[in-house]
C-alpha cells in the first residue's frame, strides 16, 4: 500500500510540475561529426523527459550535448530532447531542444596506392600503380587525382583516374627510392594529399628464347634445342 501511495504522489508531482512549467522551444543546427552543445545557465536541477534517441544526448546543469552524428548514416536529420528544469530562482521550465544535423562536404580520405615499387632501368611511361581514395559525400569513382608538388611532377605523371607512371628512365640502383605526393579531390574541390615512397627494386629479366635462327629441309625431321635467357 505504501508503494502505491508513493507512486501516486510521484505521478501527481510530475503532473503538477508539467502543469506549472512553461514550455520553451529552442532550435539549433549541428554540424556533422562534431559534438554540439546547447548551453544552460542558472540551473538548479535538470532531469530527462523525452527524446528521439536518449543514447545520443548527454545532460548536465551546464548544457545539453548532442553527440557527433554522421549525416549520411542518419535516416532522420532532426533529433530532439525534452528536459525538465528548475532554475536557481525556483522557476520550473520544460525545455524542448530540436537539433538539425547539417551535412559538411568532407575531403577524400584513406588514399592508397596499389603498388609502391619499380624495377631499376624501367623506361619512361612505366606504370607503377593506381591511386584510390574514399569519400563519404561522393561516389569514389568521381574522385580525381593529381600530383601535389614540383618534385613529384619532375619524376612522375598521374591520370585523373589515379594511374601513376614514371616520367623518366629509372637510373637509381636497387634500394634507392623516390617520393611522390598524390592529391585526391572531389567534385566540390575538397582535397587531401598523402606522400608515398616508391622503392627501386632489382630488375628481373623478361623471359625470352635466345636460340639463334635455324633452318631445315622440308619434309625432314629435325630436333631443335632451345635456349633461354634464364637457367633452370
């Protein structure tokens, strides 16, 4: 019986609070991937009442924090929270804060190069590898690539689709290296760069038959011994 009475008293107090408290509605924009804080002042007590998703909010006497959100992952770009507040002067309020998550054009990320070695003696135009990147706001196929400094442009060339080639014959010995800085850009001109080290490796001779030209009479069997540029 005591428990029931306490429950009834709690309900009555809550109803009384809601009846007396003025409803204050506030709106705030929240940039994606960044915590957004609605500042509070002169708060005696604050308690949670309702929200679109309780796990996305942090409540304290100094503010209501909406945790960072990924715009692209949200089905609903608007999140809200209601809290019951008593000010330091004793005035009760119900605060209703509506956050609208805004999209931000982000630069490409996770720039990769499919290969980072080249054989000694490789000629001008030898393809080294293909650059790729990821972008949350853009189809990855729409990204474009370029070289980001004078040194990179001296030794390398790259297509807009990311195919990286050497511009001059590789005269460095195995173990030597080049540095190349690759830039990835999206259609909104947001860009990011990453430096790669291209290591020179020992040239591996291409397999070839080295047997001299031979001749034979027609309609006659003849055994021809073939030699190659590789043993084994």
